[in-house]
């Protein structure tokens, strides 16, 4: 895309092993990233087939300014979510965006099911489907090592290669199985791992060695230096480098917006023991960055695990952040940092999404205590604050060892539809809640968001802006921000950098690469992309007014007090009317 007037799309059919490339000038109007991914996904979508049908597409795409400027590091994946049955959209960092750029592909569209367990090898002038039967069933760590060793002999430098791979959970069709990217990053939410598993696709290795010239070097270098300085020596990104996102724990706890023990309460009495400072003092061993980012926000924590008698220990290292500590710690009532890292490690090895896993286990613990399920279902005695049973349960969940865990592997909404307890299954439209019970913004934002994520429209931030609540203003703000993030996710920058990349900076950055965009153009691009997402959701049968919110959201006080169910319904209705009008409007 850079220096070109077209988008280069790689199409791979795993069943036939046919590969072709298209140069799409028409896709330039969608900028890149989620814009071109949405358009390609809509073109290849089969709405009448199940989410994991072989013909359903998986689309990966990089952005219009990938790797060229600081903190523009993400790759987007789009698919039908087996968890929600509608739009699946996930983002990952690490080296993947850079390697796709260096390999020469702006987007990859994968369809079909491989005839045997396989992995993909994608390079600049060579794409092949390779035998993965020897690594089917292996953990995430084991398969990563295997692919690295197997591909290295071709002279492909480690730093220019990226590998994404699934664990046993994806192979077994767990609806919230994720995909690991280069050890410490993930396409986490909504079940991309299950979609890959259904295609007999264990992993994808991407290698690129192109050199890409910058045409206006003077203008580019000046802007790059300004952005680098903003990223490293100003307050904009300091939080993410220092304690990282776990810095959110104490303010949320103090304000009463921290979901605890399956959200029975809105604060955790042991929050100080699992906050960012506690992890930093006890477990932090290093910080890392995605390729192309100078910030170093990836915090790696370590603990010692005894694997045999006689002082036999091994060191376990995983990346941690706020959402993982929330879901696998606070939400389960666990107040020991080593135990949380142990749980994160189990989730990592099996290739599960951490948020959905923790929230599903929170529901299961509540359901067991209330008598909806029994020990014969769970096989272990799940109790809030007891990590050992949860470690066993994670393995049971990934393997689907019995009917209960198979049901739970389809999400808390599905499990509750069978066993009961839907009023405290903390999901929104099928996607398990993130770690924010801040008010109407977070709840309605997740209900109407394109992928039902707190990151769709930042509703949780809206709740914390200390302004008086106004129903109509909130609805308008959620809609405006959803469109805005469609635009920024076409660069694709890390959302941590949204204060650095204001609109003028985005315009300057893209124009330094040969674009000629205005502020009005950015607005039009965001609206154009959001309209495609809404068309995808409509084709898959989603209705905003059909979202049913579990009762506990209205029983446990939020950061802004008890929420009124009628107000939430009214806001969803107003948002639905707004999007219907938007879909039928002329142009953008």
C-alpha cells in the first residue's frame, strides 16, 4: 500500500491449496486495517452457513501507516465469532504487521478447510500449505518452538518473521479460543482460534524481506522524531511503560467500578495486593515492545513453580495486564500475584481467551454455590479465592472433558441457557464482560458496539469523565466514537496512542506517505467503515434491540450507582434508531 495506489490482497484456499493475488484500487477508499478487512470480509461472507463452516473467511489486514510511524503496530483479524454468532474482530501486535508489510501483503483472505492438519508459510514470493500433524495437540509453547525451528533453516531471520498459532482449545472448538502471536501477543477475543482449528489450521508463519523507500524523507523524518519524542519522554505513554494497564485497578476499586467475584460486588478488599505496583515489586522481570513501538508496555511477570519433590522448580514467565488480572484474579476473588500468573499461564498454554475464561469460571462458581450445577459437572470444587481448582478447570474447559465443560466452552450465555443462572452470567450479547462496571456508557457501549467490546467506543471512559449523565448525549458520543475508532483502526495504531495521534497528526502522518487527506475525509472514512460493519451484523441476523442484559448488571452498584434497566433499554433503542437511519442515509 505504501507508495502504491492499490491494496494487495493474498487469497488462500486451504482445501484446494490454490493461491492468487489481487491488486484492488477500489479498496483505497477504506484506508487500510479494519476498513479493508471489513470490505473483504463482507465480500466473502456466507451468512447462511455456521460460523466455523469451511467456506467462512478469515481476513487479516494491516494499516495504512503500519510500522512506518511509532506505535502503529497492529494487525486486525475479522471472522464470524463462534461465541456470539456475529461479527468477530480482534487485534494483535508483536511482529505480525511488520512482517506482512515486508512480505508485500496488505490483506490475507483464508477460506476452505485443509485436507489434513496444516500450517501456512507465507513469504514474499512463496506461499505454501505444510503438514502440521506432528504438532496437532501440542501446547502453545511447544508449537511455537516447533515452527521457529522448522522455518529457521531457510535463512529467514527471526526478527523478520512472525508466527501465530493455536493451542488445544482452538483444535477442540472452544468458542473463545484465541490465537497467540510471537509468544506474548494475541488475537484474544471472540474465538479466532476455534475458526482456525475448524480449518485444520494450526499456525501461520509470515516472513518478509522487502525494502520500502520513503519518498518524502525530510518531511517523514521530522514528523517521526516528533512522534517518537511524544511516545517516550512525555506523559502521554508514561503510564503504559511504568506500571502498565494494571494501574487502573486502584482507581476503579476506589470508585466502585471493579467487578469482583462474578460481580457480586463492585470493589475488591484485596485490590492492593494485586495492583500494578504489587506485580511490579514481586513478579515483574522485564518489559517489551511490539515491533515499531518504543514504549515497552508489555509487562512480563515470573513466578517459581514446583514441578517435583526435592526442591525441583522451574521459572514461569507470562505477560500480564489489567484485563488478565481482572478476569483471572479479581473476578475469581484471587488475591495472590503468583496464583494469578499461574492461571494466566494455563490459559496461555491451552490457547484460551483470558477474559472469557475467567468470566465463565466466575459464573460456574456462582452456579455451583447456588445449586444450578453440581460437583459432578465441574469435577472440582470451584470456590472464589481458591486458585488450585481453577487451574484444573481451565484444562477441563480446553479439552471439553464432559458435557458441562463442552457447554461452558460455548460461553456463559450458552451454559446458562442449559443449566440456568442467566441472571448472573456476566456477558453482553454473548461476549463476556470486560473489567469495567462504570455506568451506562460501559454497559450500553458494549451492547451496541460492533464486536461488543469495551474498546469499540470507549463507553467506560465516558462514564469516568465526571460530567452529568445525559441519555441523548451518551448515545451520540458512543456513535461518534464508534465511527472514530473505525478510522483510527485503519492505520492501525495501538489505542494506547490515541492521545498522540489526534486528527491533525493522523492527517500529517498519512500525507507524509503520499495521501492527500483532510479532516472531512477522515470523518467520511470512519462512517464508511462503520456502515459496512453494520451491514455485516445485519446479514448475520443481529438486532440491537434483541440484546438481553443479565439482571446482576442492575443489582450491583456501578461506579455511578445502581443502573436503571429502563434507561439502558431506552438508550439501546435510541442507538438502534440512529444506526437504522445511518444505514439508509445517502452516501456516507
